[in-house]
C-alpha cells in the first residue's frame, strides 16, 4: 500500500506548526537521554523527530526541525556543545533531505527504506565531519558508539510512521 504523505511548503502555516511540534520533541527527547551517561552519544536522540517530521511532512518540515533543534538545545542546555553543532547540523540536514525525498519517491514506510535513510545520512555526514574536523576516528563516532541510536531511529521510525 502507498503512504499518504503531506508535503508542506514554506508558505503554509502548517509547515511551521508541525516543525515546532517536532522541534519540541527534539528538545524533550535528548533531555531524557542525557540522564543516561553518554546517552546523547549512544542514542543520538537529536535526530529522531527530524526523521519523523521529514518522512511524514516533507523535507521542509524536516529541514526546519534539523536546523532549529540543535541550536535551541545548545542555547538552553549546553548540549550539544557549540563545537559539535556544525557536524550535528550537517547530519540533521542530510537526514531531513534524504528522509523527505525518500518518502516522496517511494510513498511508503519499510524497514529497508528506513535503514537506507539512516545509513545514508550517517555515511554522508561522517564523510562531511571528517572533512570538517580532519579526524577520521572522531568522524566515525556515531558508527563506533551510536549504533543503538541508529537502531532506535529505524525501529522507532517504523513503529511511529504510518504504513498505509
């Protein structure tokens, strides 16, 4: 079956309302995971609602969520640290675009598509972070420590996103 998607435009009020909802999720969820030692690094919660928003409402909602969430979290809570913002915002932006375009192209949710989205943004983001920081091992941190978070994005996304 195909998924009924709403691809919102920047000129629509609903775009900003939905983005605000997903931004709020991306503020609350990381705070919960930061109660666990190294919870942010292991569970990658800042990306979760970016994935959901972009897949359900298109890349524009995802992009607004991707750009605002890390900055607001950093300003309010100091996490992520300012030095980590460029890499996180790069990965968030890649996630928003890849998830939004994948949903628009395939018009359904599947574990395989979500695996492709998560591996896609993480791989491209790792390459971008390597270029930015010049340290391959640091750039690979999400692949070294964040596997539980990637699995959470895939499984959680599959459970939350509509299938029909």
